[in-house]
């Protein structure tokens, strides 16, 4: 689902530290995806440690993935108005807009990579994800 895709990807582009608690309103599949992302990041950190980099795998995971806007981005992609999105989090409005804008850029990059490697299914998914978030005040000219 496009909303789940952009919500999970938001962990890669959001940069502020915030609690990573997932609330009960998120779909189970999205929560499981985020947990799997944490597992993967921790295993990458362990691999780096094993190969000589002095890095704690948990610290690497915490520094790489920030799940603070998963719920707001999910709701935004579902069509919830921006004012309601802002009520979901203490993150400033500008940071939310910046995250969603970067998500659109990431969707375009992944979509272009999918085209180059010949994966039309991924291309369509990323196109749908981009369409889901590209609306309203977030993409209005300033």
C-alpha cells in the first residue's frame, strides 16, 4: 500500500530525534515493516563492527532510522488534512513539510532506479506512493 511505503521510508529521511513508539492506530503490517527495518539496521551495524568499524550496532540503528513521523506521514498519505497531521506530533510543521518533500524525492529516485533495472512493479508502487503524498499545502509554492 502506498501509504505504508512512504510511512516506512520516512524513517530514512526524518532527521530529528523523537520517541520511536508505534501507536495502535498503525496497521500491523507497517509496524512489522518498521521492526524489520530495525533488525536490518542492527545487523548492518553488527557487520560493520565485525569488519573493524568501531560502532555499536544499536547506536548505528538509532542514528540511521528515525521513526518519529511514521504515523503522521501514513495519515498524510491517507488524505488526512495537514492541520490534523500536526496534532499527531510535537514535531514542527516545517520539519514535517521538509520530510514529506524529501520523501517525494526519494520516491522519484527509487522509481527511476526501478525503471533502469527493469522492475515495473516497483516503479508503479513508487509512483503511487509519490502521488499519495504530493498534495495540498506541503507542495504549494512558498
